[in-house]
């Protein structure tokens, strides 16, 4: 074990892990995150907190993680390289570790053009791969990037994202290999709707033996409405929503579409459970956190092992 | 070359609102090539400013000059004998030229008539595109001659990110994904294995981040 | 054809409207023209292939400049006609004259001035 992470313990043990995520509030009200935490707590082994996702300013992932930690949950600190240079990043890594956070997900982050502050300067002092290397270096070498010794080692379980649905398709597995070489220990994928494409990607992953070097958790997001499905298909780069799925949602009466979306999500999880190299599922029910428990239950993932 | 574009006329009129005797100076270098600050643009700007002032019922005297370049001291000297006859100077050279002019002629207000945008190339007549951000630490040998710092919206050194779709950047469907371009070129050359190696975290001290830069060649100094 | 057209039109001949530069158009207004129109060949019939297309783009560019400084982009226009279309030439001349009359004199001239003139360019 490289950290005290519950998630690491479960994955190393060989159990199928369940994680989810919540977005912090767009304001200073801690109750909002506490409510979300309560809804998800008993359905997951760890919970991600997004970091100014889509460049919309929110309460920091760091502080939200502390709030969830205080509730007895296991947060995964998501950190993007868009907003912080290596000085701030290393500083936050130390601070998070000091406050008992032991999972980190290393991301580059959505460009600020998506958000509500598109005239900001972006940082990108490093990319997600350098961030993985940084956390690993601090943990395993006990030093700052600059070379000086750390007084107190941050012990993190290091994660990264993978998107089998972005282009160029043949290169995605190479990028995964680079993240693993950099030190990634677990991967959460972009939400999966195109299982055929995902299966091909997993074949490539297994060909390189990567499934034995890193724990891959398949991402799923329940579709709430036809509008949501269409939006993700047409407006979100790097998302693959097949026409058959749109047709399936459309084919159901409007009031039953959300239920169908949950059904599709559960079916996807069941397929993921059968796939060699998939060690868990990452349920992203954006602004629909109350469904996480139901999805986990329907997919036969409850109860979660206690710590 | 350096690419720039004329500032909105309204902005320039505000800069010179208290002046009626102006020296308008262009440059035959980069800004001529990108049609922002050459002799023709000097003529057009002078005409436009005159029309705008005349419409307000006011006069303006504009002397039109185009120098070989505004980034070498010898050429800037050419206006020394008459520059002080004017109340203000509008320079439509790039930011470097405007500043050099301001350093050499401290007594006269020097105003920028163009915005300096980037280092780039002429893709076709009328279209100029950014290519280089002068990071001072060129990595083009690692990426098939395509710059990840300039052509990737996030300046990733190990891209592409998860927002690359159909060869386009998540930021704008008209912007090509720099890493797709790098991938395609290296694939054509049969050198995809280059991309299996992690390009390390960058040293930004050689770029703007390290502070104003200077190069000295002792062997060339007089 | 011996058709008559308004006397306030001053014709400047060029070998091809592709020769017309933004600078000439602006200088016309600087020199007191109330309106300017460019008469080029029918699109597709340009002897130099794309001269009249380039002219159209420059007229559009000049319109924007004139709008920006409050002179008014409507004071400049481009029309296409063949050398044989005498009647069309007159029609355009009348149309433009009416338009400019409605817009009034070039705003750079002091109020009360009766001077007016139009400088179109026509391909021979």
C-alpha cells in the first residue's frame, strides 16, 4: 500500500470498487456539499470532488474534500493544471495530505473558454502527466520537484483519467501507457455509452498489459432526458453517444425516460463487471446524486465493504 | 513574422483627441507583409483619420512616413530632424517598434495604431496564423516540427487531452487539435514511437515567465 | 445609345475594377464626394478573371470603415453590368443619385454647401 486510502485497499484486495463524484457549490454554502455527501456516502468506496469543472468557478475541491472527510467519507481530490503552477500544486498536495486526504485524480482540466471567466489567464505550467509524476516524486522520493527534502511525506493513491472516446482513437491507449509509466495507480474513464468502442479500447489496453499495472474503473452517467442525451452527443467534445442509444431513449414515453436512463446505466455496469481488466465503476450522476444509491443497488454493488 | 492588426479607429481617435498635428509612421517589415502597418495602411489610416476629424468640423494635419523598420536604431534616426514639429506620433509598427520609438523620442507621445498579436505565417493571402510563442526552449524536434505550446490550446507536452474530437480542439470546432496534427505527421513519417516517451515538465524560465529577455553576442558587438 | 444620365456624376475610368483601391475610395470622400459607386463587369465575365470580385470585397471593407467613422457605408456601392448595358448604366446612375440625395451631402462639408459630385469608376 502506498497510502492509507480505502480505495487503494479495496482495489489491491481485488474487489470491484465503486466511486462517484460531486460538484461543489457555486458559492460558500457548505451545506450543499454535505447534502450531496449524505446521499452518496454508503454507496461508494471513495468520492471525487471536481475542480472548477468546465472552468466554472466553484468552491474549491480541496475545501470540499475536507468537508466530506469530516463526514467520514473518502474523498478523491481532483486537481487540474489549468489554474495552478507547480508551486501552488505542490503546496496544495502537502496541505491536502496534512488534512488526511489520500486520493488524488490528476487532470489537465477544461480550457477556460468553457467557463464563466473566459478572459482569465490560464496556467498549464504542467500537464496531467507531469502532475502524476509530481505526486509520485513527492511521495516516493520524499522531495520537492526542486530537489529539497520534504518534512513529512504526502502519501497519495494516484489516479488519472482516460477517454477512449476522444481522438485519435489509436493513440488513447498510448497516452494511458504514459500515465501509467508516470505513476498512475487507478484510472477513471469518461462515461461510457458506446460499449463496442470501449471494448476495442480495453483489448488494446490488455494487449499492452496495462490492465495488470493500473486499476481501471469504467465511468457511467445515467441519462436523465432526451435533451441531455442529444446535448452530450452534439455539444461535448470527446463524448460518444451512439444513435441507437438516442433512439432507445426516444422510443420510450417522456415520463419514463429517466427510468430508462437508469436502466441503461445499470446494464452498462453489469457489462463492465464482466470485462477483464475493469476493477470498478465510477458513477457520475451530475446534479442527480440521489440516484447513485439506486444505481449501485440495482447493479448489485451494495453493500460496500466496511473499512 | 510578427502579425498585427489595426486598432479600431474609434480607439485611435480617442488617443489623439487633443492633437491636430500628427506624424503617422509605418514600417516596411512584418506589418507590411500582414497588411497592418505598411505604406498602404499609412495612407488609408491617414485618410480615415482626416475624414473622421473633418466630420467633426475639425482639422488635422497628418504627415505620412514609412520607415524600413522600427526595430533598428538607424532607421528611427531618419525622423529625428522633424519629429518634434509634431504634437504626437502614431506608429503602426509592432509593439517592439512602438516602444523603441518611444524610447528614442521621449518628448513626444507615441501611440500604437495596431495591436500586435503573434508570431506567425501567411497561410494564404489574407489569412495569418500563429505558429510560435517564443518560449525560448524549442521542442520542435520532439513533435515532428509542430509546436505543442502554440498549437495546443492547453500547451500540453503530452497531449492530446480528452477533448480532442475529429481532429478539432474542444475550445473551438474551427481550431485544429495540435496533438492530432503532431500524431498525423509522425505517423506519416513512421515515427509514432517518438510519442511513447514522456516529454518532461517544461522550464518556462526562458519564456515570458522568466522576465524580460535579452540576448548578447559578444562576438558581434562593435 | 445617347441616353442621358444625371449631370452630377463624375466618371473615372479604370482598365478593370480590380485596380480600384480602398485608398482611392476614401480619398474621393476626402475630396468632397457625397457618394461613390463602382461599376464593374458581370461576375464571371471579368477579363482579368477576378478583378471585379476583389473590387466587391474592397467596397465592403470601405463600407465598414465609413460606418465606423460616421460618414455612412451607404454612400458607397458596387454594381455589375456589361459594357453593352447602356440602359442599366443609366438606371444605376439614377438609383445612386436618389440614394445620395436622400442621405444628404458628405458630412465633412460645412452646413449649407450645395456642392455635390459622385465619382464612380467604370470599366470601359
